[in-house]
C-alpha cells in the first residue's frame, strides 16, 4: 500500500532534505523512523527538497509498504523515533498513482525577516535579520512583476539542475507585521534558491537602493550575476504543496474544488 505523510521540521541542524553520506539529512532521519515502524526498509519521496537550514511547516512525502498499520501508528510511532526537530503531523493511505512530487499542483514558501536594529536571539533559528528599515509596501509592489509564467533565470542558482527556468508564480505578497517583514510566494514549482534569490533582490528595493521596476528588469535580463545576493536560509519555510481535492488529503495541502484531471 502507499501512504502519504505530512511532516514539519526545523532544518537548522541538517544538511537539507536529501539523504547524504557526509552529514545529517532530514530524509535519512524520516526513513529510519518509518523503517522501524514498518519493520522493513522504507524509502520516501518528498514534494520538494529543501536546502540546509530551511524549515518546513507541512512537507509531504509518500512511501510504499507491506506493513499493515493504522494511521495513528505511523504518526505516533515514527514521531517517537524522530529527533525533536522533526514530527509527523498526519498519515493517509493514498492510491498507488499518487506521487508526492508529481501530483502537487503548487508549492508555497514563506520568508521571514526580523527588521529592527538589534539582531534576534529567541527567534534566530527561524528569521533572517535586516537592520536597515524596509519599505514592505515597495517590496510588495515590485514583487507583482513575478506573477505568471516566466523565465526565472535571474533568480536561479548556478548549481540548479532543472531542465529549464520557466516557472508559473500564482501568488506573491510582502507585508509588515510589527518588526517582521513576511514574503509569501506560491508557484507550480521552484528553481534551486529561487525564493532566497528573489528575497535578496526585494531587499535592495526595500532599502531604497533600487527602483520598483528593478524586479521586472531582472526578469527580462535573465542574468543572475546582476540580481541581489542570496538571502540566508534560516528565514525560509516550506509551507507545503497543494494537491487536487480528489486525493483526500488534509485541507492545508489541498486545492478546494481542484480535481486530478
């Protein structure tokens, strides 16, 4: 049978999602815990691989198993075996053609900036710090140039292995919440470092170092070398993917009214 899981994690102390031979990975920790519960080797496939230091609110994975377990057993059994920075939120049996990555319609990220003169202490693992006052309204206005299907080469890491740079951004916003500036972006898929590179460029607009039109100019130029620096990883959280409602997954990862067809 095939099972889908929702997982949250603090990625600070991990080398990223993908299993590695030279350091701790989130995938390896999850697979070890699930293998204990299943009493056989389990390999998982995720909706979107996150980099070192990046967090997830609802990462979705799927795996195949011959073990007959209740959903409660997968959730509690695996979480008991996981480090404190990782927890399984829910488990659902899914059809054999469900795929955590390829069935996802969109993916959502949130980037959190602490915008004050003093560096963070309590929230240092989950926010990036910007001491210069930011104009969140200008950042939001400039970010609207990202909407739609476009070539995002200007915001693509050199190490990106995607076959092309075209992505469809369906929603993007920048807002201030007290001392925090929050960037949220949703797209069909993302390039390597795409969100962090976008945030790095938006920061230059927020500091009034660049005009509002700069994001549109970067998109048109397709030159990563002239865009902003890559923002730090700790401010980035993968909020989760969205799937067609027919898969009957929890509301936080479902598109209301959307079907698999």
